[in-house]
């Protein structure tokens, strides 16, 4: 057994322009995990390898996702900007994994990023954390849901608590639930759900997966944000106030 840092890449080459002789731009999706691996015939196997692969699948174009074990092992003087995405349920794993998004592009820096890495860790859930409520808005439709109403289903079906009438939206497209001290969004659709949070251009693509929700953001149902016609639901998470 050898301790290694598996890194998984998804890549596509896209020309920056079809005119002239400009070089191609590599748009990588990177997943990083740390743990024991076994090397056999030039291939690596192990839980960390599988996790890195899953994180690369979850990452967006030009995005780096890293597990908590990677962040914890960085030297104290290693300057890195990252944002906690909370605990995510990763396909093929029995336990959730705290995931961080590495922010390496200058244009997406914000006050929510911390540096150095040794100062940036946040617990998955705080004890005695109060339940949250969430406000959803789409076009002229707006609704607020409290913890007593979770899970909340979004979809085209009239039985969904938040109805979005669009052919790209599944009858039951996504659900929001309170779990382990956090609100989670889970995609249960045919075509996927895309999420991005306030003050960030990075996008999380969910396909039968879930992610923890930060206080403000928006979700695209059935198509990515690149499609300007996609039904986009904005959300805001509040701490629930006792009556």
C-alpha cells in the first residue's frame, strides 16, 4: 500500500476562435482526493481513486474539487483560496464527503474565500444548529417553506410543492431536505439540475446527485445556465425563527 494523492481529470478541447491560428484551450474538470491506493500494471485502484473520479465528474468546466482530507494535509504556509461546498453524498460511498472548491481564477474571488488553507475548515454541522427555511422564486411565483414542510419537491407535477411548468422539467425534478444540520438539494430528474451560488461563476452539475445549499443562489432545471431560456429558480436560505 502506498499513500498517494489521486487526481482525476475530465477534459475537452475547444478552440477559442474558429478564425486565425489561435491555440486550443483545454477546459479541465479536476477532482482531488487523498488515501491509500494500490498500483497494478500501471493502473491505480482504491477508494481515493474512485472519489477523485466522482469529484471530477461533479466539477464544472475549469473547476477543481477537493476532498477534506486533501485540504487538511496542505502545509500551513500553502496559500490557497477555497470555498466549502458542504457535505455531499457521493455515488458509491456510504458516508458523505465534505468537498471544497478551489478558487484559482482571479475574477471569482470574494470575501467568502479564506486563506491560508489552515484557517478555512468548517464543520459539517454545528451542534444545536437551528433548522432553516428556504424561499424559492421563479418568474412571478414565490414561496417560502419551513422545516416542518421538508422535504420539498420541485417539478412539473401539480403535486409538487413548487411547480415549474416547463417541458424540460421532470414531473418530480428535485427535492430539498434538511439533513445533518444542512439543507440539501437532490436531483431526481431525467435531464439534470445545475446550481451556482451568489458571488461565484462556478457551476455544480447534478445528475441524480445532491449538494449542500449555501445561503443564496439559483438552480437551472433541465438544462445548463448556458441556455438563456432555461427555467431558473432562485433560492435564499434563512434561519428559521421560532413563533
